[in-house]
C-alpha cells in the first residue's frame, strides 16, 4: 500500500471513526505545451504527474455529505437536498461542487438524483495547492471517480472530466477549460495526453523521456499574484472578442494563415492575444509530431517559443517565471516554459538527467541573486490517471 493511500485511510478513520468503503486517487498535472488553448477549442498536451490526491469514501444511509481534508481544519457537512451551486465556498466547494455537478449530470440523463445516498469523504494530498499543478482537478477527479462508483452513476472518463469542469466553473466560479480534469483522468505512465478540445478526442502519446535519458523539472516559484483570477477571465474575454470580430465560433477556427487578416481587423492587444492562441495550437501539433519523429530531445524550441508567446503576446508571465525559464535555458535545459494559467505558479524545464541537479542548483542561485524567494524545484514523471486504489 502506498504511503498516500495509508494516510488517506488513517485520516478517514480519524475523522469519521470507521473504515472507508474504498480509496480513490487522482493526480495533478503539468501542461507540457498548449496554454490557454482549451477554452478556445484548441489543442493541449498535458501529462498526469506522480503527485496525487486521495479520497477515502464511505456511503451513508441518509442524504448527508460530510467532507474533511487533511489540508484544512474542520468537517463541512450538507444534505444533498441543500446543495446549492451558489451557496458553496472555500475548499469544500470543490468536493461538494462535484457532488452537485454529478447529480446535475444524472438529472440531465433523466435519472432520479433524489434517490442518491449521502457519503463521507476524506481528502489527503501531496499535490501542492496553487502551484499550477492543478490540485483542484486532483480533488475534483478523485471525488468524481469515487461518487461515480458509490452512486453507480456509470459515467465514462470524459463525462467525469466534464463533471469536474462544471464544478470548477459553476460552483467555484473559475472559468477554466477541460484540460486539467482530462489530464488527471486520462493520464498514463510515460505518456502525454493530446487533447483536441473541440472534438474532445484524446490520444495518449508516448513521451519516451526515460529512454532518451531526459526528465521534467517543475520550478514552483511559490508566487501567486492577486490578479490571477481577473487576469485569467480577462484573457478569456479577449479571446472571445477576437473570435467574434473575426467571424469564427472560437479561435480554433483560425490558422496561422489568418493572422495577417486578424492584424488588420483587431486592436493591437486583442491581436496579440489571438496570435498566442493560434500559434500555440500549432506548437502543440508540432511538438507531438516532433516527439514521434525525433524524440523528446528535439522539442525544446517549441517549449521555448511557447514561453515567449505567453510572455510577450498573452502577457501572463512574471519576473520570477521569466527568470526560471531563462536560467534553465542558459544552464543547458533542452527547453523551458511557464506552465499553467500564469501570473505566478510554476515553470517546467525539460533537462537531460545528467545535468538536472546542476540546472536546479543554478536556478536556485539565480533566484537568490535576483532577491527572489527560493523556488521549490522537483522532478515529475508522467503517471497513471485517476483510479481506485483499494
Ligand atoms: P491549483 O489547481 O493550481 O493547485 P487552484 O486555485 O485552482 O490551484 O486550486 C487550489 C484550491 O483547491 C485550494 O485553495 C483548495 O481550495 C482546493 N484544494 C486543493 N487541494 C485540496 C485538498 N487536498 N483538500 C481540500 N481542498 C483542496
Ligand atoms: Mg486549479
């Protein structure tokens, strides 16, 4: 039994005084490339990481849902009859939001959500929260998988991803796309997940990292800017404005060949936002094609170009993220970029294993020289998606 699993069972027992029916877990993710493309119906290429959130769960005879998390004090409890998407807040909005979203999904299939039974849920996690590794999706997807089974809901993994997204959009109020939940539910060891967010087709693509002697470092800058939420929403609005002005349903309807027309129609700022999304979609496809023909050591230029695009066109980087990326590149990384929604959080560097320690140490020194707080740097490997552990 893994340490997290044991911890999850023990924590459940300490909160609820009995053993759980089972333990489910779901990983965080890093996005290799394809940022702010998911809500534009575009392409993204994330991977599930070897840091997970476990939920130990037990069915109840009544309609109460009780949730506890080892990261937060207290037990929050609510009847399924009182689940109001506008009335939930704080960390418990994530697990309770999933319960609400899943009962909504079942209701839409014409099933009687009034007969669902309550559940006790205890969360334990080793996904750092707020670091851009989608601890939120790890919570949503582990809870969605547990409820799917305890409620006999029979939803497939793509439907579960939409349940998690609905919880995040409607209950938490974050206008995020489908990427995080898809990666957490569909991840596979040593594979990236190519997502087509328009058709919702997904494909596991071998990364070949260990065979090529390379790996991914996450550089968590441990910064998070207060305008992150507003910044995310305003970027999303710019993309919608750009699509409307150019007469397409979403920016997926545009290719690189449309950029000259976009430049003549849009104001300068909206054009830069659009150019990021259009070129980023192309970089995702180029990265996957290059992986297949030449292996991971050849994809660095796409990662580097993605960072420049996020820094200059989408304007979601920060001084800390730029320094993490530029020092990784100077220290010999194959490629590096900020990852996640931006305005703080983490960067990734693809490095040869024999220089990984040197790159990590060099970045720490660069941060110290710049007077920034020490970053938290750790390797991640592409890992299995959400599953029942016991
Ligand atoms: P990210 O997903 O990048 O880590 P978010 O702001 O989207 O950052 O989600 C972080 C939030 O998710 C936390 O503030 C908390 O509300 C919730 N969360 C994450 N992990 C847990 C956990 N183990 N238990 C309870 N809530 C969690
Ligand atoms: Mg999140």
